[in-house]
């Protein structure tokens, strides 16, 4: 198998034509061989990328921008492994990685959580057997707390300051314990968490209250692989799935209704009563009133065929990759 | 029909005994000792030795390790640059299958032509990439390989283009010639560099290849460009101005079929006849006698075969010759007439010096409108089923292939698609494309898919999930069960009980859930406490998947209730577990022992009814045991039973008193 980590240039904004569009295709800048499937990756800083492999290895690659090359900077072999008497090298896939420079947290099929620091050779902390099932994804809740999701439908909060190897809180779905595959936290309001499940359902959780999700939204027809809040515009959420679709969830219409005393009618009073809870603007994600929910959901892929495995969004750019071995870049997301 | 023998490099039957096994798309060849050391080894043993690569010592010579070879038939799918071809064409294929069948007539045809053009542009894009790779690589072997691939792709595009003109678009007399001209101009590019050289030179008319380029333009029917060059010559050489004017005029007036229906064929033929006669007159008058180049051009315009044949090197191929001939002698050629001209053109061009190559035979078959022959020849020549599978599918959509069934039941289109998709399945990543191809093979697609999908190596859970999703969408329940069992077994072996449970829930596999629960219960009995509480405490509705699992959940709940000191509820639960027969018989003793502390509490917990029930359970347990001898020998067991009987009796006594007094007061 020949797997590679590649860096692409999606076009230089300086070359934009009169209409402001850049019609060039992304072109490859550099790439490097990678051992095993790339399960997850994230930028650690401007130059370094942390990559999780299906062999259980976690690698930091450095992108040298002066000569456009990639090199392996640091590697933690056997970050994830199964303890098996029969096989000598029971590597377990590392399924998720999240960074908060210089800390790196990884989770894997072995149910292990590792905390690394970019400059240290060994793991700072390892919680072995943190979960009896596979941990599918991890994200930071606060600088010292992480969220994990697993294949028996549980969302767990772990406090890394504490030495005990137990989660500080466990949330689970009501009904069937459908595996959860992805998790993301609202960029500004840290109590709002979104997860995606194997049945394609999007769940929004308020972790301040209750152990069950606030809303369940029937979304895709197959596994939801990734969910992302837009980092600077969190009224927008993006999900991609095995069924080949990528959905853009837009609740910005709701929030534009600012409370106004001059506004006549029952609507504004209903809105004001919401706002008597500590915030002046309640996030549209938590409101589950169907008559007021004006959430626009659009499928961004016109002819879907194979699974969309991964996506990322920054500013006006959206990039996603499919099983048809194609990468798509949309540079005018909100046009 | 002989298949050329393939040599496996490194496998030498003269030094080592070889054995082999067939796989779905590969052959496994391994060196064994079977039959060597006097046949004393069993075959299984020898094979096992070979496969594990153990050092084999024989009496014959020095010990050496054995090797295993994997022989793959289809090498092409592993070429990196061709992956784009496979992926993009998959997208076009799916689009075609899903396209509206209701569109009839012209719009459907236009749609099919567009699909054909899409396929061709994918081939050309791939050719570009391959060419780039060939230019940029430094390894001569790789360079050779890439260059070969480029020429193969170019040939494929040539054939496809011709098929598009003749079959998909089914161009009629008139436009047919124009399409063929375009085809030739696009594909005969050996002369391009010469053309560029002359055009970019300072005074083209002085260039030694000037007349060659003019001839090329005339042969390809590029009149405007030829006239443009001639004008340069005329301005440089005023003495031939007269001749040039006449020739220019002739070339300008030449009637060609138009794309639109502005004139009928008969009109065109009349005009053309008129023009032809005019050219004839000028030639016979000797107008061009002083300039042999111009004279030869005039002869070409008249369709003189010998004159055209003189320019063999400029045409390079017999099909170029064919089209030039047609342009200047039969511009209104009908599609069905092509075969005659094609055959004679090839004979004249090759002239007995060289024999036709496979590509020539394929093109000839196309000109003869023998579609099946085209497909057959291509299948033989090409190393990969990609081309024939997609072309046949397109032709089938054009309703051009009669469904003549091959002797094993499926039609040609399905056969080729099955072969192509099977080839894809041996690739670790392209198998996903193969699934869609199987879906569109109505007769055998499903069976093939069922067989292939179970053999995909499941290295990560994510891959297993993708395979499972494919099976579930097609209601392939057997495969779902089988894959989930494999994954669950793997998880169990790695002690990931939660994962194992999650897989059995997905497959709704009650038997496996029972297995997992037994594992948990075994762990509990050995260690006295539960492992993976986060799983057992949060089973939810999945608890109902199997009785054993329900028992596990409820038993854990009992422990929790006991821990929270909610004794009456705990007692009730415990009793239900036994009386409702949810608990396995082997566990009853443990449950009764768990009841002991409840019986010994200061406060009476079990009611009389419940105590009678417990006693009955105990008696069932001890009476039901056939081997009373063994039971009595085990001191611990007998003590337990004794203690239980005592506790039960005491509890009964207390509860009768309590219940009696409550009722009394």
C-alpha cells in the first residue's frame, strides 16, 4: 500500500481575476510516504502536522515552506496497541487526534487515551482501558478537559488534571446505543457539543444539564464521519457522511432576530422570555421549538456517489475528500 | 486460443517443489517440501512449514527458508497514474446508469454523445498525467513503462473516438466526413512538430519543409491554413502569382458537407461534380505544369490515388489515407460504404510491405460496423478490462448490441463488467468502485458481490463499517452477520468487550451477545467484581438482545441496588431473576449466595411468599443435581447449602411472626 501525506495549494488569492474567482485546480506542493492508513490529522502549529495511523503510530510531520518538503519530525510508535498473546505486534488503529499546542491527545481502537507533548519522547499520560469499546473521536472541551465518543453511544468528559482513570461525566443517547463517530464543540459557547452517529443522526448536547442530548436531528442515511462548527461563524455547522452527502446547517436566520422593544406582537415577547436565562442571545442550536426553528439545511454535493470521509472549514473555504479519491475545494462558501 | 505462459520470477521448479492455490484474483505459489523427503511428511505439515517460512532442514542439503509468491493477473490497477482513470470513469458510468431513459430521439443521442466525450476527456487527462510522469521520472524502466502506457491510452482514445463517430453518434453521410476529418486531425500528430517549425520560422516559404506542410494541410482538408501559407509563397515568388490565384480559387470553392442541413446531399454532389470538372480542366490545360508542387496539390484535389499515396510519410497511417481519399473522391460517403473504402485503403497503403497490426484490425472492424469484433479484438489486445467494459456498456445504452447471450447465460455487457469489477476487488482501495459496477449487472452481479465482499481484508474498524454499510444497503444479511462475527471475535480476543458487544448489536446477533455476557459473568466469578462497568451500567435497550445480556444488566442492577441499600427492591429483583428463568442454572448458586446477606439482615426483607420461592429454588437446585455423590463430597458446597437452608428457615420464622402480627394489629 502506498499511502502519502500531501500538502496542496488551493490557489493564491493574489491571482484572483476580475470577478474575484480563482479557477485553478489545487496543485500538489509536496508529499511524503506514510505507513498505514491516515485515520485523522490536525495542524499543531503553522508548520507541524500530527497524523494518526491505522498501525497505532502517531507522527508529527514538519512542512518546510522554504523548499516545499515534508519530513517526519517525531514519531510515537505503538501509541495504540492491543495486548494479545498470539500476535507480537498487536497494533490498534489510532482513530482520533486533537491538538492544543504543545499538547496532543490521541484515542484509538484499543480504548486508550494518550496525552503527549510535542517535545517529549514519551507520553505524558496514558489512560489504558479508558473505554471498553473503541473511541472514535476526541476534542478539547477546555484546556484541561477532553470529550470522547465511543462505539456504544457514549459521550464522556475526562478531566486531565485528575489522576483517576475515570471519566468525570458520562452522557449517552436514549434508546439504542448507536455508536458515535465524531464530536465537535461550539467555538464560543463551550457547553454546546455536537456529535454524529452511525445512523447518520446529528445530536446536539448541552453538557451543563442532563445526560441526554437536547436535540436529535435526522440527517444522513449512513454513518456521519465528521461534524464541524464553523470556527468563526458558529451558526453554521457542517457534516459529511458515508452516504456521499455533505450538509451545511445554517441557523443564522434565527439569531438575527435581536430582541427589540419596538417590535410588536407576541413573537418578540416569546423571544424575550428565552433571553431571561443568563444570555442575551440564546444559541439557535439549543432551541428546539419547531415553529421558530428556521434552520436551513443544504446538501453541498450535486451528484453524490461515494462516501465523503472528511471535511474542514475555515473562513470562506470548505475542503472535503471523498472515497472516489478526489478532493474538492469550495472557496466561496457564503457567496 | 493459447494464453502466453507467465513466468514467476524467482520461482524455480527445478530447485524447489512448488504448490499453488487459487484466490479470487490471485494465485498463491509457494515452495514446499511435499514429496521431497521420501513423502514422509503429511501435505498439511509441509505446506504449513512453507507458509510460516520456517527453516526446513532436510537430509539433502543445507536448510533454507521457503518463500511464498503472490501472482496477480491484473497489474494495471496498481499503476498509480491510472487510478484517476478508474475513479473518474466510475463517476461517468454511474451518471450514465442513472440518466433519464425517457428522453428519446435526438436529446437522448446528444446525451450519450456527451457521455462518450466525457470518457474520452478522462482518457486524455490520464494521458497527460502519464506523459508528465514519463518526462519527470529519472528511472529509465519507469519511463519506458509510462511511455508504453501513454501509447496504449492514445490508441484507446483513437478507437473510442471512431466508435463514437460511427456507433454512438451514428453520423450520416455528409457530417460523417467532417467527423472523420476531425478525428484524423486530432490523432495524427506526428507531423505537428514539423508544422510548428515551419510556421514559426522567419520566412516559411523558404523553409525546406514548406511544401510538406502545405501538403499536410491539404491532405487533412485544412484549406484555410493551406491557402494562408500559399499566399506567403505567392508574395515571395511573384512569377507564380497566376498559378497561385487559380489554385487558391479552386481551394476556396471546394464544396464540403456542412454540419447544418443547409443543402441536401444531391445538391452537394452536383456542386462537387462541377468543381471536380473544373479542377480537371485546369490540370489538363497544364496550368500548373511549371510548378510540380502545385501540380501535385491539384492532383490531390482531384482525388488521384497515386498522387495521394506519394505523400505516404506525411499521412503515416492508412486511415489518414482513407479519409483523404474520401474527402477528395467521395465526400458524400455513406456509413455503410465505408467498409469497402477502408479495406482498399489499407491494402493500397500497406502495399504488401507490412502486415496490419492489431490496432489496424480493430479500426477495420469498426469501419465494417462489426461491433462485436471490435470488442473481441480489444479484449484480446488490452491487458485490462476497463476499455471494453465501459465501451460495451455505452453501446448497450445506445441499444446497439443485440442481447445475444453468451453460453453461460449473461450477455456480453454484463460479462465484461463482471470481469472488470472483479479485477477491481483485488485492489485494497478500488474495490469500492467495483461494488457499484456489480450493482448494475442484473443477473450475476449480486452473487459476485456476495462472494467478493467477504474477502476484503478488514484492517481497521472504519473499513469494516464501510463494508457493512454496503451489505446492509443491499440486504445481504448473511454477509452482515459474518462480518460482524469476525469483528466481534477479534474484539473479544483483544479483550475489548464493549466493541464486541457493539458489533453483535449491529448484527442483532443474540448468540454472540450471550457469549460476551458469559465472558463478563466468568470475569465476575473469578474476580468478584465487574469489569467495564461503564458498559454494563449503560446497556439500555440493547440489553434485550439476548437473555444472558438481560441477566447481566439486571444482575448488575441488583448489585447497585444493594450498594444503595435499597434492599426490598434488590430482593424483589433477585427473586425475579431466578423465578423468571432469566438466570442460567449455573448461576443460581451464586444468586442464592447473594441472597444470604439479605436474609441475615436485622430487618426482615423477604416476605413469606418470597422465602417459599427461594426455598423451592434451592431444592430445585439440589434435587436436580444427578450426581448427588459428588455434591455431598464437596464440603464448601454442602456448607453453603446448609447455611442457606438455615438462613431461609430463620427468615421464614421471622417473617411469619411479622406478617402475623401486622395482620393482627
